[in-house]
């Protein structure tokens, strides 16, 4: 990692000019994101009833996020202080920049999402295309915000330390930025995840199961909390999750690109650092183009939403590949990096298709059929589908890694991650579109819109389910590439020569790391369960004590449920966060740096496996229920339907809380390990 | 591994004399096993009704096992032919010896277990102690048969090739024996596992859920199949499972003991080979003593069954430690191996206690409480308990490995497994006692015995549940030690120098290996589910078509259900078996020997994790249901009870079919990899 300030004057200028393109593109993207926000807010917020519900959701989400930011802000400042003390102030500084960028992108995305929901409901009056147009525009604010703030932040930090005299080499402090992104991700994802599923389960357990009223019924006191959850969990949470993967992938590409010997023997010099940043800028432009195409096609009203989103994804993918090819050929002068990035993109797409197959195609039949025999069979069938769904994905990840390494060495592995995430902008737009459509459906139900409106929002929601499941498997694959690169970077930084799995410390690390995802899943699931219990008690209390609530003459007190979910989520996210940050320290000081490397590897293997399993099993249960509700296996009210509701409820905390947490956990532990190598060395040697 | 026939004449004679002790002790143990069988059969088989049901179970079990042996026999002969062709006839020969020993121990154990069940029911008339005495005696037949046939077979094969001129070094062919044990294990465990849970689920789904008749009601056509399942799955299956771990542990100890440099730098020579065999002989004697003590105490009627079994286990453990200490000190002249074996035994005991905690103590409360909120919460709580239960165990396994390696190098790791399994004789006796007690309870129910009798069998059954869960976690821990040793032996044999996890092939292997347990679990769970569906259809048909069945005037056709379960199990065990044997070949020829080593490591990590998770989650659900049935959370018939029945049903295929299969899978793949190294090398180089 001997790079940075050791170039001749002439070369430096060229590099700096090229590098300046990246933050410029970042600013451009941010501008586009603001334009999209403006374009979304221009739409009619709808009747007072619709906009009122939307405002209630907005208020709940804002309250929750504000309190979460308070807790996070204080902790981040403390952690920055710790960083300044044990490492140096520069790392503390980049950490805070990372925290700010991650927080900002999530905040922008969620603010617009909570304002878009009612506008989608209202736009549905003008038809499917208009509703899709508004929902997708709302979602793409988040997509572009994450991508452009990432480009801006990382290249900004790099340029700053590159140009300012008397500061350290940018590559020695950039891991701080990465840690900032991970820090925000684990807070927002765990907090949002607990909130959303506790509210969802609490609402369903009393509403659907005990009182027999429909989902999203306004008489249910937890229904606003449930809608708030969609935003804080699925919009802000997924955004911070993918922002982390994105950041980690870029940062490890820089680190490994700077190390000469790793790129299949080829010495790239600072080109190895600039290339990934150029890729990021190119990806941002391609996503912009993709988003414009989708919006244009939606306006044209020529194709159905399922196909439309696919066309957008495909176009961006192809454009991105062309971009990587051109950059590799003309800038690097060799095609190895292009092949490596292509391998990554291909693996990502295939894993997405695999997810779609297991959560929407033939395997659903086995779950639906099993539901006819009862809840236990529904659960067992779902578990089996979930387990099976991971097989092809993990094999693909393994083979993709070998291919990427073949074409460009260790650099290739991080580039494969970058290839996968090059179209993150449009990908994330579609992910964020899902919960907006879901919210729009909820608002339609709560404000008693005509059936025609609800049909449209239901259709948008169903498409959103697909994109959400694909988004989750994409996040898991990106995590694998990022975490493997981080593991490599850590062990290079710690100058570990031998990581032979026959070494007992490495093997012990593998075993211990292999079980950590189970520990975190258990913690998070229990948190959801307990918070949901509190909400159940409150909703029951309101039905009992508020007169005229069941008759619909008096409204419930929505704020109380939001408050309970908020307090539950905030109080329960501290332990997992502390564990994720603390475990690397404990392991390195008791069992040594080799054991820590083994632990990271074990954690990657079982973390990715469990994340994929939980996402896919949860998705399959959810869709099996939807298909039964649409009329299969006896339809609503049948034994099969009751069984499928149980399966869906079981899947919820798995797919939306525990599973996504694992992606973040794996990367956070690896980032912490990498960033604290100087401290480990000082103490151990 | 250059050993065997290269000693001086004098040393050889001493070794041979010592070695001959081992088969002699094996024969003695076999004699004791036969004595125990005789002592069990001496008891009164009971009234015609009781003995008639027992005979029906016996007949069903025999039919199933005969058909399973036919399939297995033909496949084994074909595989032996394959071995003779691609490796050599000696390996094929030891393979068949391994198959015969494993089959014989399972057959003896199950024959007595299916005859002991009714005798236990009848003995319960004379009180708890007498019933316990008969059940434990019946179970110990299996325990002693496995231990002594293991000692006899392995030492016999070793001596034979050691003494016969013009034959290869015994250590080059002994892996054949190991493969034989694994081969039988995967057949019996998967076949028996599918049979038992398909029958169980089928019986419960129609009987308890649809018709509302109690468990083990004689009007249920699947009830005999269910009882047969306990024997073919839990007795023969668990026996073959632990026989495999036992065999693998011994064989790897021999292989690694023979390799000089591995034992912490100390050259042990052939002593390194003889020491594990002496340990085995000592363990057999200690188990004999332990069994005699338990029987004696049971006769004395002084302590309750829970305590009694613990006393037996504890005494044997302490005696075994003393034996290992004496052998290490006087035979090897150093204590490193003793410490390593002690570490293993301690880890095994602690993991057993951890299992007991999670499946019987405080965590059960969370499942019981969650059950009050419905089935989904019961399932989620059980999943969380199961996940959490694996954490401490995996960490212990990792630390135990480091400790064992510290005291005696790689040899220490295999010795730690041997330490764990040194008391297998008495351990397995208690495991086999469980299903006998369970069967006795079923027979009591079916033959309408007075409540007093059923109370006694229920109490014995509850104790059996504890021992079964502990036995399963013991099996998983032993698997870890055996599989790690096999992985080492494989990579040494394949002369792999570098297994660095940063190597992309190794890492890809880890990822792919890490998902194989999921693949096998999915396959096996689906097999159970589909076979259960067929049984459901048949039981429903009989209730519909046999007149007077519900009224109790006409008996159902039990044979049909046994037949359906048999056909289901046999037709569905071929694919997993083929995959387990075939995958190492595919990987080694496409991705290379390093990837195969990585695959084995990944498979160990996630295989042990999933096996522990499934065993403990399943055990916890089962016991939560039992506690609710005993009156907690509203007792039988409450909402919590219905929820807990669903949880128990979900746990069944996990804990009794998929989980145990994983132990076997991990070891079988490792054994196959090790045994076929000569073939791999011939083709690859």
C-alpha cells in the first residue's frame, strides 16, 4: 500500500484531472436526485384523507429517525473520539464524513418516499402508468442519492488527502469512511428492521388473527406504525445496507488496486486506484440514463410494469458493461479487469434470477400444496425451499470468485463486486419503489379508495415484492465480494503470511465465525418478538378502552404504537452493534490475528448462506400467501390460507430483520478488523 | 504415513502382543452384549395384546430393514467392485468388512430394541425401577455391540494386514473400513430418518389434527409404522451414526499417529498407532463397568432414573479419564495425549450440558410463552432458541481444538475426538434406551394399560428425550473432531502444501462446501414431506373405507402404512447417497484438490452448525409441547397447545432426519476424499 504521494509531478496532474471528474459526476447525480425529488413532489398529494394518512406516516417516520439519529449521533461522536485516540484524527475525520454521507442519502431517500406514498395512491386514479411513474420517481431519489453521495464522499476524501500537504496517504485513512458507512448501516438496518417487523407482527396478530379485520384497517392502532416501518426498514434500511456494500467495494478496490503485486502480476500504479473511481462515475451516469429511460417508457404507457422495470435493468446492465469495457481498454490498456467486472455482474444477475425462481415460480407450488395439509407443512416446505434456494447462489459466488481472480488477481475479486454494483443506482431505485407502492396500497385501503385503485396499487406492490427479493439477494452477493476483499486487505495489512485452514487457530476461527451469524440472528429475532408482544398488548388495550373504535366512530391512538416500536427498536440495537464492533478485538487479543482472519471467513460463509436462506424462505412464504389469497388452494379463509398466514409471519423477521442484518454484520466486522490493524500491531508486538 | 512393515523384529513382537489385546477385548464386549440381549429377552413379553403389538412392530422393522439391506447390499457390492477396479482389492475387502461390522451392530441393537419394548411395558407393572432396568438393558445391547464390533473390526483389519506377508501396509487400506462404516451410516440414517418422520407426521396429521384422536391410538393405521420408525430411525440410525464417528475417529488417529512430525514434534512410531487402539479397548471395558453399575443401581431402587443415568455417565467418564491417564503415562511416557483427550471429553460433556440447557431449561419458557400468541410466534421463538443454542457449542469446539492441538499437535485433535467417544458404549446405551421407552409408552397406550403404567413409561420417555438430545449434540461434536482429522489426513495424503483461505480455490471451496448441508437438508426434508403426504392419503382412505374402524370394532391395515413408508424411504435415499459420494469427485476434477479441501472445511463449519441447530430447535419445540401438555400455558387443548403441536411437527424432520444426516454427510465426503487420493493423483498428474 505504498502509494499516494510518491508520483512525479507530471503524472500527478493527469491523475488529478481525471480524478476530479468523479466528484463532479457525483454532484451532477445529486442534482439529478434533487430534480427527481422535485418532480415527485410536484404530483398532487391527493384528498385531505389521503394526504392526512401520508402525513401521519411521515410524522411517525420522522420521529423515529430523529430519535435514532440522536442515539446514533452520540455513539458516532464517541466512536470518532475513540478512533482519534487509538488511531489518529484523520481516520476519525473520514469516519465522520462516512457517517454524514450515509445518513444524508438515507434521509433524503426516506423523506421523499414518505411523501411519495399518498401521491402514488392519488395518481392511481389516472391509471397504472401514472402511478408507476410517481412511485418509481420517488424510489429513484434514494437510488441516485446513495450512488452520488458515495462517489462524492469517497473521491472527495481521496482527493483531499492526496492534495493537502502534511496529511497522511489517503489510502491509510479511507477505511475510516468505510467504517462510517458500516456504522450507519448497522444502526439503521437493525433499528429499522426491528421497528418494521415488530409493528407488522403486532398489527397482524391482533388485527387479522384476533379481531378478524383486514390488513391495513384504520381501526388497528398499529397500522400507521406498520406503514412507518416499511419506510424506516425497507427504504432507509435497504439504502444504508447497499450503501455499505457499495462503499466497502469501492474502498477495497482502491486498497487492493494500489498494491502492485495483486493485479495478476501487472503493476497499475495509481491507475489501479483511479480505475474503480472512474467506474463509479460511469455507473452513476448509466443509472441516470436507465432511470430516464424507465420514466420515459412509463409515460409512454406501452409496456406493463413487470417488463418495464426489467427493460430498465437490462439496458443499464448492458450500458454499464460497455462503459467498463471502454474504460478497461482505453484507460488501463488491458481487458482482465473488464472480464472480472463482467463475471461479477453476471453472477449478480444470475443470483437475482435464482431468487426470482425460488420466490415466484415452481417451488411456490410445493409451499401452496403443503399449506393444504396445515401450518406445520407450510413451514417445513418453506424451510426446504429456502435451503435449496441458497445452493445455486453460493456455488455461483464461488465460481465467480475463481473467474474474477483468474482474470485480474485479487483486484479482480473486488472489481467483480464493483461490476455487480455498477448499476446500483437503478437497482436501488427499484428496491425503494417497492415499499412506496406497498405504502400506497395501505393508504388506499385506509382511505377506502374504490376497488380499481386498490387493484392498481396491489399490482405495483406485487412487482415491488419481486424487486425487493432480488434486491436482497443482490445485497448478499455484493456483501460476499466486498467482505472477501476486506478479508484479503485485512490479512495483507496485518502481514499474515499463513492462513492455512489446517492451522488450529484458523480452523477455530472458522468454527467460531461460522456461528456468529446465528448469534446475531437470534438476538435480532428475539428483539422483534418482544417488541411485537408490547405492541400486541397496546393494540388490545386500545380496542378494549377506546369507545367506538371497533365501530369506526372513534380513531385509535396511532402515536402510541409508533412510540412503543421506536423505544423497542432503539433499546435493542445497542447490544448487537457493540458485539459486532467488539468481537474482532476480543478474538485478536485472545486467539491472535490468524484466528480473526479465520473468523471473518467463517462469518462470510455462514453469514451469506443464512442471509440468502432467510431472504428467499421469507419471500417464498410471503408470495405463497399472496397466491392463495388470489384464489389458489381454496383462497382467502381456507385452511391453506390460515396456514400460509402463519408461514408469512414466521418469514417476516427472517427476511426483513435478521437476514439483512447479516450482510452488514459480516462487512462491519471485516472493516473494523482492517481499520484497527495499526492498533492490534501496536499492542501485540 | 510411511509405517507398517518397517520395524525391527523385536519391537514388532511386543507391538503384536499388545495389539492382540484389542480384538480380545472386542470379543469380550461382544460376549457381554449377547449376555445383555439374553438378560433382556428373559423378561416376560407380557399379555398376548402387549406382545402382539410388540411383534407387529418387530415384523414391520424387520421387513423394512430387510428391504433396506437388500438395496444397501447390492449397492455396497457394486461400490466394492468399483473400489477394486480404481484402487485395489484390499481396500474393497476392508470396505466390505466395514459394511458387515456396521450392519451387524445395527441389526443386533435393533432386534433387541424391538423385542425389549413390550417387555418394558409389562415390567412397568412391577414399578419404575424394573421398567428402567429392562429398557436400559435393551439399549445397552446396541451400545456394547457398536463399541466391541468397532474394536474388533478395526484392530482385526490392522493386525491382518500387519501380519500377512505380501499385503499392503494396513494404514493404506484401513480407510476402506471407514468408508464401509460411512456407507452403512448414510443408508441407515437417511432411510430410517425418512421412514420414521414420514410415519410420525402422517400419523399425527390425520390422527391428532383431523380426527382428534390421541397419539398412538390403535385406530390410526399409521401408528405401527410410527413405532417401527422409532426403532429403524432412532435405534439403528443413531447407532450407525455414532458407529461412523467412532470408526472415523479411530482410523484418523491411527493415520495421524503414524505420521511422525504431527505429534507436537514427538516421534511415537507404531506406538502412535497402537495407543488409540488401546484407548478403544479401555473404553470398551469402562463402558462395560458403567453399564453394570447402572443395572446394579437400577435393581437397588435407590435413585430416580434421571440421576441414575447421570451417575452412570459420570462414573464412566471419570474411569475413562483415569484409563487414558495411565495409558499415556505408562505406555507413551508423556501426558500431552492425555490432556488432548481430556479436552475432547470435556468439550463433549459441556456441549451436552448446553443442549440440555437449551432444550429443557429456561429457554423453553420463551417458547411456551410465545405459544400463547400463536403458532407463528412459537416457531419464531423456537428458531431463535435453536440458533442461539449453537453459539456456545461452536465456540467450545473451536477452543477445544486449539487446546488439543496445543498439547499433542494434529494427533491431539483426533485424540480429542477419541476422548469424547471413549465412553460411547454407555452413551449409546442411553440413547438407544430412549426409543425403547418411547415404544413402551406407545404400546401401553395401544393396549389400554392402566394410567399407572403409562405414567411410568411417560417418565422413562421424558428421561429418554434428554438423553436423545444430548446424544445428538455428542454425535455432532464427535463429527467435528473426526471430520477435521479426516480433512488433515486428506490434505496430507494429497500432498497439498497451501490451504490459505485467501487462495480463490480454497475460498470458493469454502463457499460451495458451506452450502452443501443446506442442499442435503432440503432433499431429506422434502422426502419426509412427500412420503408423509402418501401416508396421510392412506390413513384417510382407511378411515373412510374400513367399516367400524372409528368405532374400534375393526382394526386398520397397519401393514399398508409400513409399506408406503418403506417404499418412500428406499426410493428417496439414493440421490443424497450418490451426491455425497459423487461431489468430491466432481470438485477435485473441476476445481482441484485444494478446492476439495476448502469444500470439506466449509461443509464441516456449516454442517455442524446446522446439525446442532436442528437438533436443539427440534428438541426445544418437542419439550415445549410436552410441558404445555403437562399443564403449562393452559394445558392440553389450549391455543398454546395447538401452537406447540405445530412447532413440534416442524421440528421433527429437522431433529430426526435432516440434522443427523448432516453429521454423516460431512464425514462421508471427507472419508471418500481421503480414500480416493490415489485415484485423484493418478488422473490429475
